[in-house]
C-alpha cells in the first residue's frame, strides 16, 4: 500500500506547488478574461506540472503508468479553456507515446477523456454558484468513465488499487479547485486593500486643497456675473456664459472630490431593491432614448436589502449612464436581478453592448483619476465604488473589447 501512496503524495505536492506558482505569474481572477499570453503561460505551467507527475508514477503495476497528470488536464481546462488544456494534453500524450508499452493506447485515451469532459461542462462550471460542488460532480462523472476504461482494459488490478488511486485522484481534483477558489478570494481582498489605500491617499489630498480652491472660484464667478451684467464689451457678453459654465463644472468636480474625501453620513434602512432599480430605469430612459439606447429591465421581486435609497440610486444610475455612454451608435443596456437565497445575496447584473474594455482598463476601473471617457474625470466610478462598499456591497467588472461590459453589483439579501 505504501508503494501506491508514496508516488501519489509526490504527485499531489507537485500539482499544488505549480498551482501556487501559476498564481504568482498571473493572479487568479474570475471576471477578467484571460489574454492569449496568460493562456499560453498557464498551459506551459500545467504541462510542467503534469510531466513532473509522470516522472513519479506508481512503479509496481507492471507496464502501466498511473499518476495524476489527468488532474492537471481536467482542472486547467475547466478554468482556462481549450487552449491551455490542449497544451497540457499534447504534452502528456507525446510523453506517454514515447514511454510506450502494452497499455499505450489506454494511457492516451484516459488523458483525452478529462479534456473532453472539462470542455463539455466548462460553461456550467464557471456559471455555478458553488464551483467546488459542481467540480466534484464533474470529477465523479469523469471517474465513472475512467474506472470503466481501466476495469475492461487492465485485468490484474486489485480492489485496493481502485480505492486508493481513485480516492486520491478525487481528493486532488477537489483540493485544486478549493485552492484556486480561495486564491481568487485572497486576490480580491488584496485588490480591495490596494483600492482602499488609494482612496485614502486621494482623500487626504482632496481634503487639503479643495476648500482652498473653491473660495477663489466663488470670487471669480461673482466678478464675472457682476461685470457681464452692465458691460458694453461684446466679447465679455459673448464668452461670460461659457466661463460661468466651466466654473460650475470645476466646482462640481471639486464637490465630487470632497464626497470621496469626506462622504456625507447616511442612514441605512430596509429597501425594496427591484423598486429602486425600476426608479433608476425610469429616470435614465430619456437619456438613453436620446442616445439611441434601449434599457431592457424586467421587474422581479420583491427583494430586500439594507441601504440608503438616494446613494444607491446614484451608484446604479452612474453605472447605467456609463453603459449608455459606451455605446457608439445604438445598442442595449440590460439590467437583471438575481437572488441567491442559500447564500443570502442578490446580484444586479448591468450589461451593455458598448465598446468594452481590455484587461488593463478593467483593473483601473474605480481608481482615482482613471476614466475611459475623453472628457471624464474618473470620479463617477470612484464614487460609485465607494458607495457600494459602504453599503456592504461588492462591484465587479467583466468586459471584452468591442463586445461590451457587464457590471455585477452584489448586496447581502434580507430574507426576514
């Protein structure tokens, strides 16, 4: 029994170490699509992990070559897609071909099966509320096929082997999914800490200079209004409205900075979320219509959360407005409400058919001074993110260039 367990433990250690190393290269995330470079690097790291597993097989079973390389193929394909999975699959099949032996054909088959199963169930796995549970079901389904192949192809294996090998394989697959999911959560927490640190920095900066700037602006605005009232200077009459408009715009920017630096205190109460969203949709429809954009929303509910209605409306309308402005000619902004009663959460899904963003732009969303608009200040998204976090919510972005953006806003759901 020790001769079976020892190489399998080595395989488990190899796969877990390569998983942590992959996270060092490109931290695991869920909402940002993988770039081609990331997929290739994940594929190469997965290949090295699988090949190292093949270096330490179970050596007491004749010409067979049992190891845990299939775990790398299955888990990597589930998370990263067909390209990284193909790289790993090609690597292990080539090495298995050179190893040869009586069971060459079945050795290649059992490497291809997890790749095909992962591709078949990948979309369902990624959309699942509990990837650990869904992944476990997928692994069990794969093992049924695997055991059937092994049972009819290799006759001399003992029952103890089936128990030890398949239990270890199941544990390894589930452990890899568990580790990856926890690394995703840790990466989110790190990003949150960095974001809050940047907000603190901008808050300290704005608090120190905003009031000093507003005072001379008020003086300049007053003199412009006074001088343009009875002046005979045609140039002043012509350009004074523009000057006043820009002064008001500057004052609005400073006000937004102050909201970030010293947000207004607000009281939290029980809100009917679907009604709040419906009000936002009605308010934004004229602007959307003017921009040749259709807002698609089906009122669902009632769903209740703790929040502040004016601030929540401001946050949701900012997201919808950004979606409308990202659409060049005509398009649709779709708003959907989904409740997860077992987890007691509710998710607002706002999807647009706009120009989208690349992964680097997604990482910058909500940060101080960052905007994708030519005339934007980056404060709208920053204030939106801050409001949602102060309401114990979470906002995430998923986008592809020329395909649009999806914004996920989640809040704790009140069920009482």
